[in-house]
């Protein structure tokens, strides 16, 4: 049953408060200034999933329930789902101006564990796939909001989990109850949208070897489970969340990124989907990154759409039309469509896994991840370029100053352009918010760094085949002897 | 019936010689140094269309004949055909190192006229669609090679066809036989692969208005039709075609681009697919550019694959492995996959036309065209960077000098590196050929200029919707008054 | 006499409070959280101008006083001064991490009015040059801090000052006392470093025509003159100025940008340097932009230096050395040295004005302005790339959370890497501050937009000469007829 | 005494023929199609050094002779010489469209050995500096044309000179006559402008160690010395040198790059400037690369100027003015001025060596080298973009076809645009020549590769200082422990 926005908020209000920011325990995440904007953003999903215009895109008939459920709680089964995935994420950025990250990581996580548990059961005779299916069916019926968490604390980056001075630097199993239940300790860092979520899907943070098998763990917990403390990271300009007025210009969207502190959290068997099967972590990570990175280009495209609109609004407020900015707008469009397009291609050119899941093409998905670490920055620069000096760093007096009895009128007199001062300041603040402020998602490292993506590009690019093509073209048969590496060392 | 390479060449040898270069009439295009390489490249299509590994990709069961025919002679019916289109073109660049342009423009042309003739018949009661279908069925059965021609001479670029001092600057109908047959005059410029083709599909060169209706013409002619003279353009380093040895390193591929001079050529009715219906030229041009530009990114990706291989071969010949070049190779891969991916997305995100043809998404197709005018150049620079000084401009003595009795041995002594001199020179010449020589296709303006693509991006980008998104985000209801353009003028 | 830092601060404390932010009148700018960081940054100038290592660079023997005075209060006399100018500004960014904008605009302003008043006196028999010289001598002796202000409110950007519905949208003379004194009204917007300044040099905001002569005005006022109200703009993350701890990591530098509201301010004759001589505004603007834009590349280079250091500190804290980041660091260095180098060249390739001032080369200066709107953004992206996810958007819990009794220790446990948590968070906050926070100067539009710079590039690039070069190379004598523009219009 | 162009050519005609291309011995380099264009280009130097407009720039009063001599034969003594160096090279590219490489490498070589021999004499008590001075004085008096040669054959790039299977892969001393004279064997590869030179300055090809001291050799030989054989490399489209007409559009300039084969060449003592002092090779290489790379940005700027002119000529011939291309032309200008400016800055910010030579700043010089491997390629792409399809790859019929009796008139009819066909084809050929043809200099690897330049950037960038700046900003005193590399290895 698809929830209404109000039912969604109600589900959050019922949960145990365990989220902190600035030392404060947030009692009601739906009304507290630190979290209400991100929840407002996520609630748009519940609004549009009931509207005919969007329902086909953001929901899907579930093979598990036979009912229409949120697309965020489904397994991708083919190219059409991949295209819908990209379009849905672009739409959500269009509607909220930023990331509704409390859903897409959970979505990618369940799509990663679907084939992983299938393979694991085949290899090890476990029953994880059945557990996952049962949990997913219940979740679809409850229309839960599911966040996802992959990144561990990681400690010294030069060392793996077993070499750390503190074994908790990667989340791991510290106890097993003998009936499939586990106790876990560690932290997950920089996790999006937790405040807006009912549950969190935990993934292993890397590809693990045999001696690291206690780290090879995946499970789902309610966000308010005993032993879990959530501390929200601060983000740029986030103190404006507490202010009145339009200096924080967007009320219907916002980002949160949290540190999840697991102090010996007990997870019952039916929520455990991997426990020690280290050989399955490669599938989990690969399936996750491919699914996630295939769509990330559509996220930044969705925000890029808004940047074009915002920049043009400032231009209009300044008394200008689009003519002087045409080439720059076209370049912004090219940037948006490039990352969107490569993501769509990655989805469409994927392949079917025996579990029924569709896996995105890893080469194109990782190319998209690298693009996302570069192209949208150019779009931001263009937005600032078009929007001019006041928008570049939000270089205007505060909302409070604009209302000041002594000089507020003077400020408004001088901030007026082709539009009145309020309109001009609002739209310029929107550009600031999108390019320098609270609307900026951490897309370069979100879902893994460009550097990691390059490693996967190398693994998938088939250099030898390309060398063969070149040889064939010039009918070169003579082998070139391999480098004598021993000789080199003696140099 | 799918031809063999030999049957293909035989079909060319039977034709009337009407192709010139350097003032010489080429008697046998399959053996003359000026044309044999491009024909060798095109003949690869006939070779692989009989091989199980490639047949599925480069052929397709025709709804018209019920038989397996060359994909280059079919109408795209859905996303799978679009993906195959992109993959086939990438493959052909992989196999020949360059453009087999005597097929893809013809393919795009028939895919443009398929919906155009359908619409035209609906609008004007004409019978062009039936004629096209009949011609296509015959062509599939004969497995012809079909080039395509769009670009007119155009004269003074600041003026349209009717304003030119010479009415022939755009190809036009000068006479009609009353039975549907026409006589045409004019020229088509820079037409790829004519020497390798049996027939040529002629498109209108632009979107025309009522007074330009004699220019709104489309038809197919045999390449050797009476009244048609073909003069091949020269290309960089093409004099090496006449030399022996490996300075022109690729024998299995090459480009030709011709000027087609139509001196009152008579075209019978069954080969005429548009004659005066100026209102249909927009569909023709749009469908052509979308189809063509969707795939052009896979062409440059295919050549980019070879550039990676070629650059690495030089590195190996120099005694180096891929380690120092990893980041640059990854960037080359990213470039290739970006243009390939955006093209695939453009194809997949298209839509079905009532005629049954699948039309690529015009926004993404034109984004791809702009990318193709920029990204592959970076790939070339990286290839030259990796391959070093001798490959950058092919800075080595000629093949003839290497064989010289007096000093050839000395040259080979000093050109030896980790491989012998011959291998090193060959692979460096391949990089030169790909980046500065006869293998460089004119992709920036081929299929229209980036500038024209930007115009179409503007037409398809829906700026107003993006502005609405931004307004919605900040709940901005106040209208911003439009610019008072009269007031501006008075400044 | 060169002031000490304490004497400098004392001079600010003596002034009438007239600066507001968030509705609050700032009583003591040297201690108030909103302004103390920028004043701390500016006070570094007073510290180093007494240190042997830096004195030669940041001071100069004045021809007016015969004493060593601050370089910021001198007229550039030749290439050595231009090089010193670039080096000094780079140094100040090195020392404060950001802009000490309360000095360089004043410096550029006096260098602009020096030749302008000289020419004006020659043309109009006025005595502005003598007044400026006298004022400058007094200012050097008092070692004042001089801000500068050019940008007007400007109202509707599609219209000049006389077409605006409100004549005050550009600052103008509203009364004259008959003895050379004037009364002015209007606003200057986004003025850097006013809180740190003793006086402000006001320039005309554009090139004006005869009917705009009341806008052709230049003068210097004490920052606390009667009738002047200053409202500071807010900048990204500026609420952290009020917090304790290291979330605002830099205490020795900060930016302020103010709106100056002139309500009928009376300026005595000896401080007026232009009043109505509209024909001199072109010289003023050109000399200002050349001087300013020649050096702006060294500002961003100076911040770029710090970004390299900050990014590497995060890498070290994460347990990594520079090896994996070498190429990216080299690219950052290239970016820094490119804008620095083009600025130095612009300074050196300038020319002597009859007034004794050295004028930077306008072509290179404007090229530098365009580079500054592009290159440093790439440097920022690289800094975020190297520094990783926590630095990208400062994605860490707040200082306050790290100290929390309940969970602070857990956060520190999990934020520890190769260094302890505090060090790691501090250095990551520095990267956030430099790339997304309060340290980001508005360099793209500061000193004018890249678009305006392009107009000046066009004016200085001598296209005809380049066409002649090309003609000469191919001995082309035949003229190409100019376009018939009338004919075009008839199309 | 400054030679006239005719005297210069006469001096070449007097030399022993020892240059080969395509297996042919070139009897008279001044008239043979393979070499006459480059000699015509070099002769422009002799023409303008007598013209008042240019004399100040391209000549200088020599401290050795007291007379005005060619600047190419002088030692740079300060910033003014460095600026003149950059301007002179830009001018030569303006006048010839390409590289007059038979002079600038010689110029950089003598400027490298000037400080090297000075240091060497101090360190080893040798008399190389005196010999160099005497030779230079004679050379100035004779107004010789001096090429320079650094790059050895190098064999397997993974090994140094002593590890090669053939000791001749780097040029080395094989005999000494006991009176300071030496016998050398080996090859120098890809040497510019040898055909246009009277003498060649040979440098050591790298920084050598003690066991490589026979490779630490520098000397000057006449180009036609006994035992030296020169084989010219071929370059793109060079067969057009033998054709008539304008397909090779430039008669007043051209590039040659040769392989110099030294078969036991005897060099007398007075021409030997280094022989075994391996510890001086670092100075020689550093001084050479700094001098050369400081100016290389002005070379590509000079060609970039011509590309702008050429592209605009095609646009005019097509019937267009500069309006649609404004942004692209501005970008080309920015590219040109950026490399020019960084080079000027590198020269100006250098320092004085005790020998009197001025040494360019190595950091900026190497930054310039990297820029030159990237920026001019963008300029070329823009030139092709503006000039359109016919210029992109020179896609037009040959000159011979245009004259053909049968169809030449038709071609001219259809190639006519706003200008006649001949003019349009000529200017389009010029763009082809500049971007794809014989006018393309190998600037990426000329004077060393960008990769080598990056190594030198790292050596000069002072990373530690930048890290200190960042630490200082946040008052970070805690040390971050260095990585435990042993521990890493154990992972």
C-alpha cells in the first residue's frame, strides 16, 4: 500500500529519537529545522507516486506482492527499469533541487544483494536469498523508506581492516547467536538521508579476503534500533536552517549525511543477508557500484536542469534575456545530457543475472562516475558566470538586514533591478544554494571516488583487444618482446 | 542474398568508370591506388556478414524479404536496432581503422525518407512510400552498397538557394517528364565512400520554403548514371597511396570524399522519393540528423579504440609498458565510451514513428554531435602524447630511405628500440595515420557542423520548463516582467 | 611611518561605527566575530612590512615622501613594480588563505586615477592630479588602509544610468558647493574589505557619455564619513564566525563584502579627483581594469598554493603520501603558475604613461581575467578530489558534536585515520573552507566579469593584422568583397 | 656583418651535399622541392634583420664584436633579451606560418653551454668557455645559421646508454687525439632545420653519470663535415612539395626534421665544449630546457595568430563575417596569449648566472612546455571548427583537378562561394596546412616531452612550503607521522 506524505511523516514520528546534531537530540525529525527540509524532499516521492503523471515512473507492479509499489523498493529486471531508474532520479533532483539520498542507496543495496544472495546460496547452501525476498515483500507492503550504508570509518587508508590498530575501523560481526542472528560493531560514515528513513540497508564496505570474513556482512536494521546512534554531519551554510526568511531558499529539499555508530547492535537472522561469505563481497560491491554509478549521472543532470533555470531567473531579474547566454546554456545542457546519457547507456547495455536482476554495464557505469567528478563542476561555474557577482558567493545582505527598519528600504532600493529586490535576492540565493550552499551534494565521492572508478575502468577496458585491433590493421605479426623487468631493476 | 567480398568487388568492376582524381579517370576502382583501400575496407562488411561471430550484428531479417539482409539496408524498428547500429559502426572502425562512409549515410538516408515518405503520402496523397519500399526490397535482394549525399555546394553561405547568383548552387529539379520522372542539376559536395558504392541516396540539403520547392527533392541513382561525374577530393598525405611500403600503413581501410557533379541527370519515377513537397523537408532533415548523429559517437569511439592500441604498440616498441600511461589510457577510454554511450542513449530514448521507423532522441543525438567535435581531438592528443616524438608528426625517414643501400642500415640501427626498426616505424606510422594522416575522418563537420547541432539543442532543450523547476523550488510566484525590447532599442 | 599591527587596529577602533550585519551595528570591528578575521588578515600586512624577509616586497621608497611606505599606497612606475605587485598579492593569499581585499582595489584605484587626473588636467585645465598627489602623500605618511569601490547598484542591466526609473541606481553628484566640494548619492555594491579600511577610493562605475556626466565622479572618503552606511553581505557558512572551535578553521584571514549606502554625503574639494569630465572615464576604467586584472591571477595562484598544501595534509592524515596524487598536484601547480605567469607578463609588457605610471598590457590583463573565471575552479575540484569525501562538502560532525559527552569519543574513534581525529577534521575543514566555505573569494566577477574582459580582448586583439599575416603567407592579393549586409537583411 | 638573403643562400650552395630524402641526394638545398621552402622561411630572418621595423628585435649589439649581430647568435643577458626572444620567435611564426627550427635550437644550445662551460672551467680547470667565446665571435662575424641537436637515438627507452646492446644508441666519443680533438659516433634524431643551417651545435642528450662520461660531450660541426650523413624525415602531406599549384599553399616557410648519422666524425679541439665532464650535464640540460621552453609558448602563439587569420579568411570566403565566431576567436586569442604570457614570465622571472647569462625560471618554463602540449591543439580544433568542412581535412579536389579541361570549370562553379573558387580553395588549404599538413610543427615533444617537463615541475614546485602554508593557516602544530612504508609492503 502506497503511503501518503502524511503517513510517511507519521511513520518517522513514531520512531525512537536517536539522531543528534550540534549536540542536540532531535525529538521530531519532521519538524526540527536540522532535518525537516530533507524529510520534506523525501515526502515528495509519496506525493507524486499517487499522481497519474508520475506514477508509471516512480512505482512498479511488484512480482512479489502483485501490487504497485515504490520503484525504490524493487529489483531492476531489464533495460526499461534502468531507464526508469535514471529518469526517476533526475525527476527527484528536479523537484527538490538536490539529493533525496535516503532512498537511492537503499535501492542500489537491495539490487546488489539480490544477485549476491542468489549466488551465495548456490555456492554455500545458505538461505539469504529467501530471507531477502521475504524482507523485501514486507517492506514493499509497508512502503518503507530505506537508506543504505556502505562506507566504513576505514582508519588509516594505507591498511586493510585487519591491520588497523583498532579492529572496529570497519564494521564487523563481534558475536553470533547460533541461530543466524549477529551482533555488530563499527561505524558507517557519511550516510545520506538517514533522518528521512525507516530502515537502513548495510553493505560490506569492500572486497574482503578470508582473514577478513567477519567484515563480510550485510543486513538491514530499523533506523532506531537499540545500540545505534546517529550523528548528522554539518554541511555548508547549514546554520541558515535555523534562520527565518529566504537566505536558505529551498524548503522542499535538503541533504543530510550521518555517521552511524553501531555499539554492539543485535540483528535477528531474518534481517541478515551475508555473514562471513567473503568470496561474495566482490559481487556485492560490483553490483552495487554498477547500479549506483549508472544512475548518478542522472542525479547531477537533474540538478543541472535546475541550475539552468536558476541562472536564467537571475538573468531575467537583472533585466537580461537568454540571448547573451545561449552558448553557455547549451554547454550546460550538453553537460547534463552527457552524464544522463552515459548512465542510460550503462543501464541499457547491461545483462541479466540468473537471479532475475539486471546488472548495469560496469565499464560505462564507472565512466559515468568519473564524469560526475568533473562535468557538473563546469555546469556550476557556468551557472555562477551567468548569474553574476551577487550569486557567485551569495554576495548580498542577509534577509534580516533587508527587513531592517533603519536601512532595509535603502538596501531594497539598491538591490532592485528589472525585478524587485526580494525576487532578485531569492533567485540569487538559489544559485548560491545550488553551487556553494546546502544544496550541493557530495557527488564526486558519493558512491565511491573517481579514483576507484578508474581502477574498475582499467579492469573492464580490455586493452589487449585494442592492441590486437591495431596490430591487425597494419598486419603486424612480429611479437614485441615483453619488458625484461629484472633487467630494469638492475638499472 | 548476401554477397561475398569478391561478388561485391565484381559489382563495382561492372560499372561505368566516372570517377576522377588528380585528373585521371579511374578505370577499376578495386585496384587503383586512389580507391582500392576504401573498397578493401568496405569489403570487410561482406566478409563479416557471413561469419557467425558478427552476423547477428551486421545483418537482420528483413520484414520486406523475409531473408537476412545487410543491416545497412534496413529500417530501424526499435531500441535493439539502435544499439546494433552503434555497435556495428564501432566495429567497422575497429576493423578498418577509419570510416566506411559509403554505407552509413545511405543507411541514415533511407531511415530518414522512410518516415518522410509516409508522412508525405498522408499529407499529399503521393505514393513515395510505396516506391521507397519497392526500391528497398530490390536493393536488399541485390545486397547493394548504398552511399548517401546531403551537402550541396551552397555558394555564398549568407544566402539561401533562391538568392544565389547561380541557381545550381543547390541541387534542384530542372525538368519533369510528366510521369513522375525528373531531371536534376547541381552538385553534392564531400560525399563519403562513393567509389565503394553501387548507388547513391540523394537527400534535400536543407529545410526549404515554398519558393524553394524545386530544391525539395530526394532520389536514388546508380553511381554510374549518365550525366554524373565524380571527382574525389584529396586528403592529407594521400600521395602515399601511390607509394610502396608501410608509410601508408593500412591496406584494409581508407576514406574517400567526392564531389558529385550532376549535369541534367534523368531520374526515373520509381527512384524519386520527394519532388517539391517542401513542407516535408523538415522531417527529412530531422530524421536524418538524429539517426546519423546518434551513431557518430560510436564511429569516433571505434577509432579511439584503435588509437589506444596503436599508442600502446609504440610504447611497447620503445621498451615501455602501460604503467606510466595508465591515466592517459583511462582518459582515452572515458572519451570513447562517453561518445558511444550518449549515442546509445540517444537511440534507446527515441520514439516510434507511425511508419514503423524508430526515431532517435534529437536532443541527445545533437549533444553527441557537439561532443564529437571536441572529445576525439583530446583522444588524438593523448595518442600522440603516449606515442612520443616520432609518431607525433610521423617524424621518421621514408620507407624508401630505410631500404637505401647507402644508409638504410644505419637508419635501422638507430631506429631500433625495444623492437626492431621496421616494427617501430610501422606502429609509429599507424599513429601518424590515425592522428595526422589519411585515416583521419572529418568527423567535426561530417553529418553537419557542431554549430548546427547547437541550434537543434536549443530547439529541443525546453528552457521554460527548467525555469519553472527553479521557480517551484523557491515558491516564486511573482512574475518577472519580460524585457521591453522597444525601450532597449532606444538606448 | 609604517604602522604596527596594533597601531593599525587602534586606527580602526577610533572610527565611528557605521557597519551593520544581521541587523546589528558592529561597535568594534577588530573584535566582533563578523569582522575580526578579515582585520586579522589585513593586519598581517603591517606585521610583514616590518620584517626583513618581506619588506622589500611589500614596501617601497616613495618619491613623494622619500620614505619607505606600503606598496599598496604607491604608483607603479615600471616592470619591477608590476612583478612586485603580483608577488605581494600571491604572498598575502599564502598568508591569509584568502582575499585581503581592503587594499588591492584601493591600490588599483589610485593607479587608475593617477594617469586619469594627469590627462584630465591637460585636457580640461583642472587640478585633480595635484590634489591626488597631495592626498596620496598624506595617506602614505599616515599609512592608511585604503579600500576601493567601483561597482554601482546598476538597477535594470538593460539600461544605462539615465534611463533608470530611479536616478540613484548609479552613484552621482547631486550638489556642488561651488568651491570644488560635492554631495553624492547612490550605492556601491559588493565592496571588499571595507571593515578593515580607513578610507575608500570611489571610482566611476563605467564609461560615461555627456548626458551622464554627473555620474563621472571619483573621490576618497573616510570609511566613517557622515551619511555613509555600510551593510556587510553574508557569505557561505558565515554563521560559523560566531561559533567556537575549528569548524571555521582560519582565524588569520577572512573576506567581507559590503554595500555602501551614500545618503547625500558631502566630499570636500581636496578629496575630489573627477567631477563631470565624462571623457576621462574611459581612461579611468581601462587603467583600473588593466592594473587589477594583471594581478588577479596571482591572487588565485596564492590561494591555489594553499589548496595544494591543504589537500596534501588531508592525504597525509588519511595515511597516504603524495605518490598517487602526483599528476593532480602537478596540474594544480600548472594552474597556479599559468594565471600567475600571464599576470606577470601583462605587467611587464605594459607601457609608461606620461604621468609616470606604468600601465599593464590590456590584452594580457584581460586574458588573465578570463582565465581566473575558469582555471582556479579546476584547482578546487582537484583539491576536493585529493582530499576525499569528508573534505568535499565538509561532511563531518560539528566541533560541538566532537566534544559531546555522550558520543564525542566514539566520533573521534571513528574519525581517526593515520592522524588523530582532531587533526584530520581540522585539515578537512580547511579544504572545505577553501573550496566551499568562507575562504572562497568571488574571483570570477571580482574586478568585473569574464564577459566584460572578452569585450576588451576583442578590442585589443587586432584581428585585421592576423588576417593580413594569413594572406601574406599564401600571397593572396585578391580582395574578398565585404558582406552585403543590406542584401542579408532582405533574406 | 649581417648577411643578405642571397648571401645566406649562397653560403648554403657552397656546402658539400650530404642530405638525402626519398633516397635522393639533394644537390642544391636552396632549389630542391624537398628543402627550398624551409630555406625560404629561414631567409626571411636575413631579410628583416636589415629592416628598421624589425632590426631592434632580431639583432643585438654583441659585446664580443661591438657590432649588431643576429639575436640568434647571442647570449641572453637579462629580462629584455628574454622578452625579445619570445617576440622574435612569435614574429618568425607569423612570417613563415611555421617553425624556422634551424636557428632556435642552436640559440638555446649556445645559451646552455655558456653557463655550463663557465662552471666547468671553474670546477675542472678546463678552457671550454674561452673556446666557446672565440667560436661565437667568429660565428657572429660570419652571420652563420646554427642548428642545434640534443635528442639521441636512445634505443630501448627502459635502459640508459651503458645498458644498451649497442653502445652507439647515444652519441659518444670513440677516440681522442690527445690535443683536445675528439672522434664521435652515434646519431641525433629529429633535428630541425638542418638543411637551412651552416653549422650544428651538438648537446649531450641527457644527464649522465660517471660511467657514462663518454656520452657527456658537446661540440659544434659544420653541417657538411666529413663522416656526417643527413637523412630528412618525411612529414605529413610532404609529397605535395613536388607538386605545382596551391595544394601546398605556403612557399615562404616549411619544416624539416633530420636524422644525423655520425660515422666517426672528427671534431677539432676549438669546436669541443664538453668532453667527459658528466657532472656538468645537469647544468647543460637544465639551462637548455629552461631557455627553450620559455620561448616555445611564443612559437605556438605565433602560429596561433596565423590560424585565427586563416580561419577568418575561410569564413569571409564563405560569405560570413566574424560575428558568429566571436567567442571562438576570443578563445583562440586567449590560448595564444596564455602560452606567450607564461613564456614571457618565465624569461623575466629568471636569474643571472655568474657567466653573465640570464637563466629563465625553470618552473614557469616547464609549465609552459606542458601547456604547449595541450593548448594549441584546442586552437587548431577551433580553426577547423570556424573554417568548416572543406578545411577540416582539406576536403577539396586537387589543384590539378581544378585545372582539368573536362570538369575543372564545373568544380570551380561549385566551389565558388562569396569569393571565387581559387581564393576559397587556397585559404582552406592554408587551414589544412596549419592544422593537418606540412605546417604542423611537432611542438608536443619538440624540446622534450610534456612528461619530462612534469618531472621538472615536481622538482621545482616546493610542495613542503605549500604544506607549511596550510599548516600555518590553521595553526596546526601536531606532526602527522610519516607513512610506515615497511608496514605497507607487508600488506
